[in-house]
C-alpha cells in the first residue's frame, strides 16, 4: 500500500491496540512473517484501519520501535528529575558524585533491566534492515541529549566545566554503561553485582575530567 497519503491520527485506543498487536507479532513471528491481516485480527480492527493509521507495515514497525523508545525516554527523564535536579545538594561534596552514581544505577536497573529495553534491543537487532532509512533515527540520540541538557545546566551552575555538553554526555555514557556492556556484555545492575563498581569508577573518571576546578 502507498504511504504518500495523509495518515489518520484516529482513535487513541485503536492506535494503542494496533501497536500492541504489532509489537507482539513482530517479536514472536518476525517482521517478514507478520501480515497486516494478523495485526488487524489481533487488534480487533479492520485491515483498512491499520493502513489508514500507519500506511504500511514498515511504518508500523517504526511506530512500534518509537513507542517503546518513548517509554524508555520517559524513564530517563523521570530518573534525571529524581536524582539530578537539586543543585544545592549537588554542590556539597560528595553530592555530585553520589547523585551521578545514583542516577546511573537507577538507569541500569529501571531502564536497562526493563522488559521495554529488552524489547527495543530485540526489535532493533532482528529488524535493522527494515528500520534503516534516510532520516530515520528512532530514539538513538535522545538519551544522550537529555543528559547533555542536564550537564549544560550543571555548567551554568558552576558544577562542571563542559564546553561541549553533548560530548560530555556521550563520554559519561561510554565510561559507565559502555564499559559495563563491553566488559560484561550487559549493564543490567539488577542481575549482575559487578556493574556497580564499574559505574562508580566511570563516574569518578568523568568527574576528574569535567568537575570545575
């Protein structure tokens, strides 16, 4: 079916039902073996409704990945607000180090250990060929950008010296979760007690480079 026509936003419950049905089928049967008819039947909507809302199966797959990604972004932003907002507390030693470790451990448990993250990883690995296209990025940069915004605020408050907040965020992620993934194959702190020491040392290395002198 062509995707050049204007898609309908439609009913929120129907859209949610279609996304849920597509997610289950893409995970169990794979993209190629999942038909729009099967998605429509599981969602209890018409095939025409699926096409009207999403245009084609590939667009539907991207919508599923985006929905999972947005759920994870909500978790990241909530964790940032819970752990890295009180600038007064962060100025007191070792407030900033403790807060960054707490933030990292919350992400490693609540996000990287979540079913949503596992779903995103499975879909991206299995369907990378169907997700890749010019201009499509799913949620790849959003966590980095959310953290960069917070680091920029820390710089304005005099807590960090970060000429490039996005680079600092990328390096923070590499030093914490990236090291755990490279060393252990996972950064899921809920399942592996070895994650925390790596995260703590990563935070300390980051602060040695970026803490205001």
